[in-house]
């Protein structure tokens, strides 16, 4: 059986072709997989041609740079928000659903790099905001950063279902956010809002104990419901919201269990809406090199830091393999 064609999140960007092309492992281009023929379905600039023009090298690399910490807002003992100065172009690139960067303490070695979702990006003034929950040595060391921090990016595959979020206009949608996954939800909501969608947002504070994105949603005309999704009442709210057959899109930002919970309700009450969801796989390099984010879909190994997975298949895979 032929392998299904995969969508690479970096294709056509400043970072395509990448290291994988140099290694004959390009996700999209058959010629850069060592084959002798062209067999891609990409409609943009030819990746192979770009590779040849770039003298058979990766076009641009995401270098680590040092960013100034403009502000640090402590939300509670385990949660804080950093405002980081970045070049305007980088802020613009990061103002996209699913965007993230790698952060580490200025004095830590590179293996302390930690992927962090972008909560807010200001491309005019050149800064981004990230919300960080302390839950291990990497995030503890980031918390100790005072003036500067190492940052690498931009990366974009922090969620699956980009095309649904970007393409939805003048429709009704539901956004469900729990815990620290509230942070990347801000850019998702802003994108949907700019496209004139009517949005219901269900917020569960989760382990963070805070509705910490409220200040970023204040100016928007949204229907916001705060609840504990895991409670009987929360489940009822979730079920009723999903059962609205006018919904065109549901975005789930939270754990895989939450994705599955929503997926099951969709199965029962709403077959029409599209599902987009946060990418919860373990991301280590973000470049499709290390394999830590690899999942098996339809017998094919897929690096989920680069590839836009079909959300339903990703959830089914979790059911089968845990
Ligand atoms: S995070 Fe390294 S291959 Fe995906």
C-alpha cells in the first residue's frame, strides 16, 4: 500500500528545505527522499528546486538567540508569564495558531531547551508572551532567569488542524481550554475572531488554578463559560455545547484524554464539525531529527513536530497504543 502523503508545517516557509532534505528524508518531496521521480502534491514553490538553488543545503536555520526579559508576571507559585523582546519579524511569524519557541536559562546547556507555546505576539513592538507552569528542572531554571533568556524559533506545529482554524469564516465554533493549554488558546481565539466567527469558549482552570488568559479576551465579544470539565456539571456543559449542530469547528486545548472526551461526544452528537486539537506529543528538537515526537499512523512513522496529523487518527492512535 502506498504511504499517505504528509503535510509538512514548514513547507514553503523560510525554513524549507530543512536539514531533512540534506539527509534525503524530506517529508514532502519524493526526489529529496532519494526517489528518481517527482510525486508530491505541493502546489507552492518546488522544494527540490529551492534545495538545488541553495547549493543542496538547508535554506535557513533557526538559531538560538538571547532575548531580554521585558516583564515577569507571577500568577501563582507554579505559574508565571514572561514578556520577551524578539525581532519584529519573529513576533509576526509567531502570531499564528500553534506557534511555539524553545526557551532555556541563559546559563543552561542546550539540552535544557524547553518548547513553550506562544500566548501573545506583538509584531509592531517586537515582543511575545509565554505562560510557564513550573513542573520540572527545565521550567524551574527558566523561572530563575531574570534579565535574559535563550530563545529558538519560530515553530508552528503546536496544534493539529491548522487548515480548519485558518480557513473558518463567518461560522460558529467552540474552543475548549484546560489548564496551561489556555495559553496557546489566545492566538487560536484571536485568529477565529478576526475571521468573524462566533465563538463559545469553555475554560477549565485545571492544575493552574487560574483563568489567567482573561485579560487577553476582555476586548472580544465571546461567550465564555468557566467550569470544571471533569465534574458532572462540566460534562453536561461540554456535551450540550458540542451538540449544537450549527458548530463548524471545535478546538480542544488540553490533554489527550480531553481530546478523546470531546471526540466521543462529537461521535454521538455532532458528526459535522471539524476537530482541531493541541499537539501533546513529546517535542525535543522541533526539527524532525530526534524522533521523540514520532507516532505511528496507518503503519507509517510520522514525526509530529513537523507533520500536520489528522486529529481523529492521532486520537485513535492514542486509544490503540496509549
Ligand atoms: S521533536 Fe525531534 S523529531 Fe520531532
